[in-house]
C-alpha cells in the first residue's frame, strides 16, 4: 500500500511539474517555420489579414492570456514603453489573446497602447501557432514570436511568468536580424 501511495505521489508531482512549466504542443511552430496565414479582427473591429504584413516587414507577434490582468498589463505596458525602439527598427507589434474586440478596445484605451491587438476568441490562431496552456492547462500560454521580412519565425520566447522579458528578448532578436 505504501509503495502504491509513493508512486501515486510521484505521478501527481510529475503532472504538476509539467503543468507548471508547460510543454511544447505537438504542432507548435518553431524557429525556421513560415507563419501560416490568418485573419482576425483588431481592437477597432477592422479585419487584420496576416498576409498583408507578415512576409513584408519584421513583425513581433505576442500571445498573452487576458486583457487587463497583472502580468498581461505589465507586458503590454512594457511593449508600449519600448514602442519607439520597435518603431525605429520598422517593426510591427501585434498582441493576440482570446478577448473580444470590445475588451481589446478598452485595454488599448486604458493603457494607451500604440499597437495592434487581435481578438482570437475561438483560439484558432493560438492553435495554429501551437501555443499551449500552462499551469495545469488553466492559463493560456504567453509566447512571443519574432518574424522576419520573409515571414519566417526567427526567434521564440516562451515564459508565462517573465512578462516583461518578452520585450527585451524581442528587441535583442531584432538587433540580430538587422
């Protein structure tokens, strides 16, 4: 009986560990992959078509869990506070979450966000990129992609808890590209 309980505890610990650190989705895009085409509405209700910008210029696409939550607000405001560096490098910044257009508009206005927010309410683009949920599958993942002018993923930063590091990592990857 004791051996059964010990093995059960080990298995539970492994499940918790994998849930906390996340794991790579089977279909997760990786460095060197071309970004697939997608369409989503932006915070103004306008249809964003990826093929009109991706493959034309350097783009940073970041997936985040939810508008106006502590970590996501820190991340968005850090992108905002460093936006001039992205603009000077001619880089387009796009944030994507499952929040709807109205939520994105409120988020943009509340924090004066100068970049595009896309409403992936059905998680189709999140699934297209293979961004998994973390923390026992409860929280949508936080992953940033730096995409070059050819539409190829050049760099990926995946960290649920280091929301502000996404900006530093993106800027460093962009410098290496230019």
